[in-house]
């Protein structure tokens, strides 16, 4: 049985993905969640079992996904530590919570840290896993399949997780800000807001689909840009305003904050 401690948006996204699978990881799910309304919603929507007891999840499930806020992690781990035995696998999706911190609180060595991102809600997420070397291929495959149900999965050493947090964890907000700016600008240059929104969002979707074929971003940019044309005029402004430097500074700030959270 797969257990979730915490029934928020990311937990729901993963539950939705798992329950939508025709085979593989589709199995019984138990979620602990303090809100009665939220428990009823999850139970009615996905046909899963819910409880208000974190201890029930810890004792009943062999895979336990910690889908709680980082500031609540220590208290929850102290609550359930005695019930998490060596054969159980514990997966944390909380930003800033290190494997060493989990190891200091729990008896099991089967610990995985995962950084998913918001597009998991529509099964287009990007999740990065970091784990110890104590796992069998079978154990790793089960957890990987859980997160593959909501998108793509990459496995990297934990030392890269803060950079991952900046690129794919915070990335959806940065991309959304760019699209928001395109919509605002489109409206200012004469389009209706609805039309500007449809143009900007579909352009994002189409561009992402092209890039997903393996086309390098610089190749796509060159395909769109004619010498002395409209795209070249716009790109010149981005270059003059230091667009790439702004992006670097934003990601660097996000990575630095992730490092700070890991020390708390």
C-alpha cells in the first residue's frame, strides 16, 4: 500500500497519476490529512482511503510519501519514527529536507528525496530523485513508476537538488511570469486580453512541443529569426536589457534560497 502523509495539491496530483495507470503502480492508497473536508474530497474523487492519523499511514504502508511542508517535517517524523521499520521506503517531496536529516530521524535507510513540480497536476511534471545506494532495482522501479505517472523522472545525486529546485521546481512560476508579461504587452499593443492570452499560451505549448522533439532551443530560435526581421528586432531588445543575465540571477537566487532552507 502507498501512504501519503499530507493530502495537499502535490499529493493529489500524484494520487491522480497513480490511479490513472492501467497497470504497474496502480494499488491501494491511504492518505492522512487533518482537514475533514479535504479527506472527504480525496476519498470521493479518487476512491482512496483516508485518515486523520499519520501513525496509521506509517504503520500500514510499505511506501510512505511525506507530502508536508518543510517546517512541519521534524514534528511529523518524531511522531511516526517508531512505526517506520527498516523494510519501509520513505519518500520526501518537501523542499530543503535533506537525506541526512531524514536519516537522523528514521530507522530505515531506504530514503528517497524527490523534487517534483507543479505541472504534475496535469501529468506533465518533471521529478528528480536522489537516493542512497541501498535500494534494489525493484524498490527503485516502484517509486520511479509512481512519479512517472505524473510526468518525466530523472535520477541525480543529492548535491544537484538545489539547482534542480531553481530550474524545474521554481521554473513554472518563472515561465508563467514570462507568459503573463507577454499577455500584458499584447494587450498594450492593441489585442484584447482574451486574444493575447490564447496567442501567448498556445505559442508556449507549441514551442515546448517542438523542443520536446529534441530540437535545440538555439536551433528553433534561428528558424524563427530572419535577418532584419520582426523577431530579430525583439531579440535585440532582450539582449540589450540583459535578459539572460536576469534569468541567471533569478535562478541563482532561487538556488541560494534552497540552500538556506536546507540549513534550517
